[in-house]
């Protein structure tokens, strides 16, 4: 009988060991699958946004060069060089298009918006090419200006807005996939916890008098709790990344959409956007790492100076959005905007180098019902900002209420 009891006790130990081993293996596989799934989603999103931003940046640069030629800003002897740069930029656009189109499993909505933007870019290039080299070099500014304003510029603006809209859709779908992964992980972890609890009950029934077994089970419960805590922390970080810009630590475009959407129909508030003029020169001169450090320094200063009067968002690259507190009046908002321009235009020491760039801004005294959605709100602000840029920058423009 004693031998039989010993055999049963050994069987309980073996059963407990096998069951816990299986739980740990499945749990490890689960953690790895969730991690690599999120990594794949993040990588795909990064590639898509990088390609779309590259296309939009080069398209904007081409448009600005065209406007400069039409306005007579570029000397006739430099027009050939500028046109050569335009060809290079078209090459960069094509390369970025290939990069984007190589990404698999994009949603039909993303593909549809991208294809529309691509068709607009093609129409933009065809219309720009139709001006002809001779007409450009002849310097017929009035003819070129009319074509740019009436035919070419609207194509570039619409294409740019569609590219930005495509980026927004990619980010929203990424957030949805991350949320779905979080829910799936929670469900699977619940199942795993149930299995673990049932296994421990079985072990307790088979070897309830074995203190050593109980101690081992308590240790394993502690380990499972630690794994569960780590998974919860990972899910929280993934949730935060959906609405936070990693570089500056500020809320991003998706967070702005969430914060403002419900206020558009009945709300009244002051909002502004600012970005540095010719920020690209920083990256071209000192490299992207230096540019990132510069942006981080500017963002930290903005939070220190204006965090009490506005919610600050880093909506794209070097573009910052300020949603002023409800207690801030229109006149106060303009005064604060001027201070924001002063702070952003101040010298910053980055990696032992003093860097200073002027900045431009646009302020919107929003009235209820002015815009249908956040995208149209930002389009108005960005249009006002582009107007400042076209007039030399280093100014603040005001969006007119419709």
C-alpha cells in the first residue's frame, strides 16, 4: 500500500511537471507571436508612412520650384539646374512609389486613396511638362502663373491632401490592428490562466499533503503573475504608442483627432499650427539624427513654456499644433502665438552647435460648425501656413472663418 501511495505521489509530481511545462511553452509561444505580430505591423506602418511622406515632400518641393520659376525668383541661368533637380525629385517619387507598392496586405481603402493620389501626381507631372522647356526659359511669368494657379497647384494640393489622408488611414488601421491584438492576447491569456488554475487544482487534489509541491506551485503562480504583469505593461506601451510621438513625447495627429472631433459641431476654441522654415536644411546639413535632437529640444522648450495654456501635439515631422485652453481669449491666443514663434525661432544648442531657424504659423479662431472633421480643420490651417511660406515665411497667418 505504501508503495502504491508512493507511486501515486510520483505520478502527481510527473503530472504537475508536464502540465506546467506545457503552460510555459504555450505562454512563451503566445508572447513571441504577439511581439512579432506587433513588430510586423509597426514595420509595415513605418515603411508605408515613410514612402508616403517622401512622395509628399518631393511633390511639394517640385511645386515650390515651379512657383519660384513662375514668380521670377530663380534667375534664368539657374532654371536649367532647377529643372534638373525636378527630374531627380520625380525619380525619388517613383522610388518611393515602388517602396509603397511593395508592401503586402494593404487595405482596399489605403490602396484606393494611394492610387487616387498617384493619378493626381501623374496629372500634375503631365501638366507641368506641358509648359515646355522653351516657355519656361522664355520667362513668360504671366502665362506660367495662370497655369500654376488654375491647373497645376490644385492638382498638387489635392494630391498632397490625399497622401496625408492615406497616412491617416494607415495609422488608424494600425491602431485598430494593435487593439485587436491586445484583445486577442487578453482572451488567450484568460484561457491560459484558467488552464493554469485547473492544473493547480488537479495538482492540489493529487498531492495536497506535499508541502514541497505547494511551495513549488506558489512559486510558479508568482512567475505566471510576473509574466501577466509584463504582458499588461507591453499592451499599455502599445496603446500609448498609438497616440504618442516617440521622438518628442507629445500627442500625435491621431490623438488630436480623438480630442477635437466631438467639439467641432458645437465648440468654440482657438487652435494654431507652427513649423520651422526650411527645416530640411538641418537634415541635409547635419543629418537626420541631429535633426531629431533639434526637434526634441524644441519640443521640450514648448512644453515648458506653453504646457499650461495649451495642449501641444506633434502632428507631423517639425509641425506642432497648439489647442489653447478654453479660458484663452482670441486676443490672448494671438499674443501667445507670437511668443510661440519667438521660442521656436530662438537659438538651440544641439551637440555643441548653435542652431536657429525662423518659423511660420497659422492661428484659427474656430467657431461651431466651421468644419465637418479634423482633417478639414487641419487643411485650413495648413493652407494658411503654406500661404505664409509662399510669401517668405517667418510670419503668422490667421484662418478666416467661413
